[in-house]
C-alpha cells in the first residue's frame, strides 16, 4: 500500500489519555471505579457526552444530564462540570516530533471529538500548545464545530475529501477502538494507540519512515 496521508486523533494520541485522571478523581471522591468511562461508553452516539461534543447542548445541560446518566448507570451522580477539568492531558513531545517528520513527506490531518471552546474555562497554557500543534496539520476537523463526531463515518469521509486522498491510502491513529472501526471499514490502515513508543513503532512500519 502506498501511503499518502496520516490522520491523527488528538487526545490520547498526541496527549496522554485522561483515563488515569478519571481513575484518580473517582478514588479521591469515593465514586465507583470506572463510572466516568462507563457513562461515556453507554449509548455513546446519543449520551450527554456525545451531544456536548456535537455542540447540541450547553454546559448547564451537560452538567445535569451527565449526573443523571452516571447515577442511573453507576450509582453515583457525577456532575459534568467535575469531569471537564480532567480532560487536559500532557503533550507527548515524541508524538509531536513524529507528526512533524511525517508532515515533511505525507499529508496530515486531525479528527478530534472536542468540546465547545468555552467548556473547560480558561486554560491559556493548554490552549497555546494545542494551537501550536494544530497548526502542524494540513487539515483539522473538530466535532464541536461541525456537529458530527467519531465514530460517525461521515467525519472520516470529510477528512479524506479535504486531503484529496482515498481512504486506502491513509493511516489513522486513535486510542479508542470504537473510533478506529469505521476508518478500518473504509479501507484505512489503523493504529490503536496505547503509548507513544508503540504508536511510533507501528507508524514506522506503516509509512516506512524512521521516526524515533
């Protein structure tokens, strides 16, 4: 396969996963283990999280609906506002370096399920590095701006059309299997990211480039 484009998820790929922060928060608050992840995963196309990432509801509605869902599913009413600050992961410099090298030879894109710009509040430092990394891509698609989110197949199609490539000429990286499935079904080579070293090794195999 001749690769023409590499497409990245953002959180959990170019930054560390928020799952560890979720686990620490649950333990500190005495909430059931994995209540946040389980609430996110249940009815994942139409739950509060999905609606917020598509900008269909505001912060107040998300705060209330997430608490209702977490109480029904996990027995603890976790407020949506409590969860949002946990999303800010740390940048993975080696992944950003790999992205920069890949951009010298291939088209690059980012498909990210994100939240409305004012959802998490003022995080100037985080916003700065996010903007700097986003500027490295040829094209970026943000769920909250277009009203679609992964794993809706249309969002991947939008990216291939924007980059002018066929899906079978693309490599796609994400930390969630549910988001990789549609890309794989379209013909993309997919990489499930568990850590930076593993992702870079698989990227080297897929692209034929030396990235580490």
